[in-house]
C-alpha cells in the first residue's frame, strides 16, 4: 500500500529482493547506476532489517554502505517488538535523517537514536475498503493470528477470549458454535498458536482467506473483531473496518485517543466477559448505529488512508 501510493506521487526506483535488478553484492553506487534517474533520497522499508528474532541481525546487503552518502536517508520502522535495539542502532550508526514509526513510543526512539522519529500510524486502502451502503450479510467476522507468541510481542489474549465465547474449540481450532451463537452467521478464520492446531486446521480442509477476498469479508460484516497488534499498535483493521461502515468490537486502550478524535468503536472487556451482551444487543439494534458508522467511515476517509499517510510523509521530508 505504501509503495503503491508513493508511486503515484513520486518517481521511484524500487530495489530489493524480488525486484528485477536486485543483486545482493551491489553497493549504493551500483544501485543508483541501475536507476533511470538521479534520486533525491533513499527510503528504507521494513524488509531491509531482519525481523525474525531467531536470526542473527545484519543489514541485508554487505556492500551497502550508506553512512557517508550525501543523499537524504529515510527509515520506516516496523515490528518494533523484534530486534528493536539493532534496528535503532542501524539508523543511528548510518546517520539517517528522519524515521517514521507506527509505534506510539516514537519519542523514546527519537531520544535513543538522536534522530527525529515521527509517529506514523497504520492506515487503510480507501480503494479497497470504502463501501457505499450499510448492507451486511455476515454477523461476526475475524481473520488472522490468534496471538503473536514472539518474545517481547506482549499481545493480549483478547482474540482467544472472544473465540472461546463463540465456539467450542480444540487446540485453538473452532469445532462448533455454542448454542447462543447458532443463529448468527459467523466467519472465523484464525491461525492457531501451536502446530497441533495448524495440523488440525489443514485436516479439516480449512484454509486462510485469499488476500483479495479479505476486503469483501470486512465490507460485508456487521461486526469485525479488532484488537491491538503486538506492542499495542492500532492495526490497519481498525481503519479498514470503520471505512467499510462495519462495527469495530475491540479491547479497551487509552492509546485510541492518540489516533481517533472520538469513540467510533465498541470496547469489550479484556476477558470478554461482556462480549455476548454487547454483541447480541448490537446485532438486534444495528440500525440505531447507522449514523455513527457513517461518521466513522467519513472520518477515516479524511484522516487515515494510505494516500493521506504518504502526503504526510512527503511533507515531513520536504521540511528537512
């Protein structure tokens, strides 16, 4: 999404694994020579620094020396729960000019690196998730990892607790809906936390949704289960759900106030104790919330799309 929107507003030479001219032995001069133009700046995306904690950290390309280049260097920090210190040290050691982070602890990172670090929340693709009407055929929807178990991820059990309210489960895999939910259309496609659950999922013939199917599920769901990503980040799904005029059912957090100007969502207790009560009430009275859903959709469209994020990025870059 970032690359697509940035490409509409800038002349970009894409470089890295998977792109046509990539060579792991290249240095910066080689890369610039391969470009069809002389670049003004370098933007390092997520994949330039290793995220997997079980791998030895290093820069992807051994000959890529950017420390002394006169070009402006921009970094996009992602997955702050993995190899964070090494990522921050890389930016500091190589004298980057500006960093964008999805994490609300950007001021701490700024102090540690000695580099301006801008809070740059996730967003959504308005071309894929905007919905004209409130017609929905799915009552409750969830897709994704139940819980990130990576060290330092610190993700809550909220998704698991919600699933346990809806289904009888075996090794994190839903077996059948509980009595109170039998009359509702529930689309639940989660990734178990352990290998036994993953094997069971395959044995039952269940597969993850295709990437292109996902927006349609969001747009056609009355309720979408949302929760904070690892390290407490507000994930893209919050914005995708709101833009689609669907109801965000989520765990509570004071962090929402740093992003949203009002409560456009429905908070559930962390242990999901009040999950059934709030879900059933909403499904029986969803027409009452049409105005709120429309307002939330307009708010996201005007403030939290990737197009807007790229405009914010380019403005910050131009300022330096």
